[in-house]
């Protein structure tokens, strides 16, 4: 049993070493979990930022793709006005009209 000392109406009780160890272990585990929660939150924020960057890149690439498709239509229309309807062989620099 724990030793009791009396000091002017107040008692001081020495806590058993096993109980002190139990509380210290609990506090250490609690601190570890709290620290890990912080680490996980930082990882989550990094993932969110990474996803935002990917989304922005995807949007930029989609916009560029649409612009290129519009440019392709413009070039096709210009070629058709100049050469007519047919097949273009850019590698050989030839045009074959479709009858």
C-alpha cells in the first residue's frame, strides 16, 4: 500500500511506481498519436495541393487541346478553299482531289 505522510491537515501520498509508469506510458502514447495526426494532416494538405496542381494542369491542357482543335479546323477550311476537298499528304507535299 502507498505510504502516507501527514503535514498540517494535508496528506501527501506517494504514487506507486507502476502507476507513474502507466501514466507516463499513456502520455507518451497520447503525444505520439497527436503528433501523428499532425503529420497525417500535413500529408493530406500536400495531397490536396498536388491534386489542385494536377487539376490546373489538366484544365490548361484541355484549353490548349480545344485551341489546337479550332486551329485544325481553320487550317482544314483554308486548305479546302485553296485546294478543294481531298487528301493532303504533308510528308510528300501533295494533294489528291476527291471526285
